[in-house]
């Protein structure tokens, strides 16, 4: 018989019976059959709240002092309705058996019963439990993927890769370093990491280190005791301590002074914090997600960022792709923000024409998603896109090259923008662009674009 806790994941069978002789005999039967079993004399010893997602089954006598088998069944199924409970009675009470099965009991065994009957019931119950937990895990994973796609909008390869990385890192406890340009959505990623993790019920505390004055940053982060310095009239809990049990998001970490970096490194290594004016170390259970728009390796080489802190933070890192690398995600995001803005202001969403879509795709987006969101808000209000043309085709990050290359890039962006709209055939697409279908087919092949609206473009000729 195992000495593990009742709902330990290694326990397969939890046996509850107030008869010591029968309890010992059943334990021996289960143990000889290879099951890991924990036996209890009283159901009142159980914390049934721990039964959620436990991978075992319960075998319980019905008539017991304190909490009987039916009451135990009700309590357990109030926490996890999919946990199999096999009930045992020596009274041959058929109405009681019917009541037990209607209450959700997996099986009902009448004493005396052969050992094989118990073992067969336990094996079947464990198989059912395994399938329930596998299906539950799959549904949770699909739900989390859907939620993640709803937060990190985009269908481009860089965004799909980021979604997969966030999903993987959310499941572990490691600290994370998020790399991304201004406006790329670093806090959105950090929040997704928190909400999809086991810390989701704990606090999420976001701090912009670049917005904190040097005179208050230490007190803000680590807290202080009353009288620790002039003006410290009462104790203050710092952000790290406030985030205990949850996640702390520290943006613009590159702006922290070297002195604060030393204290942060110590906190990361020891998982303790010491308030200003105190000698007491406070244990922390937090996950740190740091974010930067700079190359911290370069900053450390230049002496602006501690190399040991950089290596400590860079164990698990995520790079958020800039908007200019995300292709047609630009149109998807613009439509999302424009429709949301129109709805908020009680307006009818306006469709984009081909030239506007091409302009969006050609723009360099130095402000990333935040800049695009502002442009979409303007457009929803009936204003122009408000884009700086100097940030468009001439930008090396957008196209580069000479005049011919830029003209071809602009042509490709026009075609790609129109392809993003619903077209059932190559004829419809060619009419929208104002070019013959054969010419359009040649251009699609030249630019490496694949039209999927109405079959193979090669089959849709002018003939």
C-alpha cells in the first residue's frame, strides 16, 4: 500500500472503508494486482477540493460514520464530475444502488464480491478517467490556442511562430525576456504569458521602468519601511512584493540604472526582496517578464547594462516581429481596429480601396501596431490614414533597391492588397485591378503570388 497523500498523482486507487479487516483485504488485492493504493478509514480525512484532475479512482463503502459514500460522491462530483467513484455496500439495498448510480457513481458492488469484480471495475474506471483527462487537456489546449490567436492577431509565419512560443513558455515557470520595437505589443505578450499560465489567478503587475523617476524607482520596486528616508511616513509594499504569487512585467528594462540592476540580479537569483530600511528578507514566488526595445548584448558591451543580468534574463526569450515583417497581417489588424473603432463611435465601417491597401502594405510602420491602431481609429472616424509618405516605399526596411525594384514592389503590394479581398475567380480579381486576366496571371507568377479564390489561375485564361 502506498504512503502517498490521498490525491497524489501517483495514487491510482483511493480506498475508503471503516472496516479495518475488509480495508486490509481490499488493499492487498489491489496491491497484488499492481495498483498504487492509499487506504483511509474515514472520508472526513479528505480535502475533496484536491480531487480536480486527479488521475485515479475512488472505491468507497456507502455506510460509514461521519460522511457516508453518497455524501462523499456528492462532494467529489461538486469539484470534478468526471472522477469515477465505485461504491460498495454489504446490505444488498437495491434502491440505494439505483440512487447511487443516478447520483453519478461509476459502479456499485455488493458485498461479498469476488476480487476479480473489483479489479475489473477499477481497470475500466481508470481507462475512463484517462480518456476524460485527455479530452479535458485537449479542450483546454484548443481553448488556449483560440484565446491566444484572439490576443496575438495575425496569420503570418512570424506571428504563428510567436503564438507557438508563447503557448510553450506559458506552461513553464521560467522568467522571460521579450524583445520588441516600440509599439509592437510587448505588454500584450506578457499578459498572454500570465493569463495562460498556472499563475493566472495571481496578480499581474506591469511597470514601465523608463517612466519611473530615479529618486523613487528603488522604493517603487522594492518598497520601504516607515522612516527609511525623508518623507517615508508609512510602510510601502513594493511592486515585486505586491506581485507575489503572480507575474511582474518590467518594461524598458534597459533604462534601469546599474545600481538597480544589481539589486534586480540578486532578486532573480535568490527570489527574496528586502524593503528599504529593513533587514528582513521576504521570500517571493513570482515570475519576471522583462521587456526591452534595445539589443541588451550590445548595451552590456558598451557598459550600459550588466552582462550577468543580461545572461540571467536571456534564458528564455521571445522576439516580437515588427509590423513591417508581417505582410498581410497589416490589413487584418487594420480591419480589426477600424471595425472596433467604428463600433465604439456608432459609425458604419468603411471599406478600403486598392490604393489604400497598397499604401498600408508599403508603409514602414516605425510605430508598429500602436501606429497602425491610431491610423485605423482615424479612418474609422472618416479621416484619412494620416501616414507619413516618407516612411513608405523609400524606406530600406520596406523595400530598398532602385527605382525598378521599388516600382515592382509597389505593383506587388497593390496586387496582394486586392487579393486580400474576397474574389471568387481570376476574372473578378483582374476586373478589380483593371488588367487583362492573362496579364494578371503573368504578374502573379512573376511576383510569386498564389491566387486561391477560384482554382488555378493558369486555367482561367482569356480564351
